[in-house]
C-alpha cells in the first residue's frame, strides 16, 4: 500500500506531535523533514565558521547520513535559525528532494511533516493537513520545551522571524495546499488536535482501511 500523509505548518504548531501520533496509530513510517534542514544548517555553520556558503551547504545536503539527524544540537535555537537560512537556498532544497519524494511513496505508507510537503514533495498526497496556532501560543509551547534558556519574548521574536523567512522565500515557500485540512491548535489540547488529525487521515484511507 502507498499512502502519504502531508503535514505542513509554521514552527511549533504541533506538526511533530501530530505526525508521530498519526504514524503510530496507522502503522506508517514518519519523517520530520525539518531535521534535514537543521542538520544541513548546523554543519554549514560549523564548517564555515559562522557563514553559510550555498554550494557547500548543498554538498552537505547531498552527503547527509541518517546519523546526522540524531544530534541533540539540532533542536537548539541556533539550529532553527540556520535551518531556515539554508532552507531558502534552491540548491539545498534540490539536493534533499529525491530522498523525501521516495520516502513519501514508500511501501506501507508514510507521514512527513515540514513546510512544503503538500505542495512540492507530495502534491498528490492522499491526506494533507496544515497545522497552525497563534504566534503567542506557539512561542509559549516552544519556550516550555526549551527549558528556560530564552525569554518568552525572544522565542516569540525568533518564531516570527523564521515564519517570515519560510513564508516569504521564493523556493518552496510555506503555504497551505489548497486541498489541505486547516487545523488550528490554538485552543485545542494535544489529545484533541491528534484526534482531529487522525479522524481526517482515516477518512482519506482507501475503502477497507490501511
Ligand atoms: O520543522 P522545523 O521547525 O524543524 O524546521 C526547521 C526549518 O527547516 C524551518 O524553519 C524551515 O525553514 C525549514 N524547513 C523547510 N521545509 C521543510 C521542513 C523544514 O523549509 N519541509
């Protein structure tokens, strides 16, 4: 069976939690595509002593290995900012395209979360969700995850800067696919958001279930 679930949306809206839960419920493989850009961004910064060279970043993207996605440093604010900078480079996106497209169509089905899954990576995905929440709620959730290293105001400013870069870039900007279900999690508990996502995805399964 091939069945793709595309989950897009801005930073800290709940895409990862929802994506993992949908994958676990339906027995699908899961890919957090943000990790690809985070890994490229961090390596490009480290190798270039703080300056990102587009050609070198694309080379890093071509050479990514599964272990590169496991580094704890990928969750830092530095990695978030570096990710959204390399993600604006068409060379980097091109280098990561085939891997993501193949993952989306793997046998057994897959859930991918990111910014361009429903529009570029898997425009024919069987189920699409665009997960959002207010800026303030997203900043509060991210600040809670980050254990107090930054003030709420700093986290909010970073999230807004990153959203603006992700939505404003020319290469595969963050935008809801026309056929995506819009899921606003501002006033939803995690359980309620997950339940709504699972109900939508199940409604898109071929007759007879997965
Ligand atoms: O989802 P996450 O916050 O980990 O993504 C980090 C950054 O990677 C995003 O801000 C965005 O710039 C980039 N990204 C992207 N396309 C994706 C996934 C992530 O451009 N499919």
